[in-house]
């Protein structure tokens, strides 16, 4: 149990027997009244969101998740299959549990799957992933000085904005936290 004032963004808490991820949190101190913590929570199982206000003296049950390294195997009919690297056990996750990370799942990528009471509840992607550019517009002549980015479709189908000098077939490093181009990867 932690004090409500210790709640942080990204933390998972237990309320009424259900898991909630803290999407936003704000400490409110209104003059002579007691402080409050305004939060926006997302139910991990159902995906629904709600706002909840905690009094500063309230105690909250923080969920401690076990992170297990797993390798992405394949996707079939909206379900994603992963293999535990230690036990070789295979688990299945739906797209809702993975969230925006679906666009970064390539065969054999190793990610961390968050487990609570032996059930997978979410994933943690690596900070960056190397991906191949499948399609992009040709670069404009004389646009080398310009800071204008162009859309590029990656091998998994997601679209990332890249600098003008990137062309089809290039391998780039993508920051998964911000969904942004980081750098071009040198050919080995």
C-alpha cells in the first residue's frame, strides 16, 4: 500500500479487485483544503477509462508485476503469440493488451511481457527498434537543407515520418516511446 500522493503515471494499481494503469495524474492543492490527487485510469482488462479523485490521506494498493522476457513468434486473426525464453511456454495476447506496440512487432523481437498472478496484462517494448523502409516518396531535389519530413511505411505497416534523405530499402532506428525516427542504421 502506498499513499495516494505517491501515485505516478504508468503505475498499475488495484481497485475493487481490478487492475488499472494510471494514464495521467495531477496533485491538486486548493488553498486551505486538503490536497487531492486527480487521476485518469484505464482498466487493463476491459480497456475502459475513468477519472478518479483520491484524497491525499488515502492508501492505494499498487500492483507489482513480474516482467518476463518473451520472443514474438507470429500473429493470427488479431491474436499475437509469444514464447517464454526460459520455459519455452507459448502465450497469446490480444491487440488491446499490446496497444500501440502492435506496429513494432516483428518476428523474433524480444520484449518484456508484464504478468500479474500468472496472467499477461501488458507489454514493455525495447526503447528502439530497427525497421526497414518499404515505401516512401522520393526525396525532393535541393531539399537537403529543409527540415521537412516525409511519411515512410515500415515493414510492419506503421507510418513514421523520416528526413528527406531516407529512401526505400533503408534500415532506420525508430524510438518506440515517441513513435519517431532516430537515425539511419549503417549496413553491416
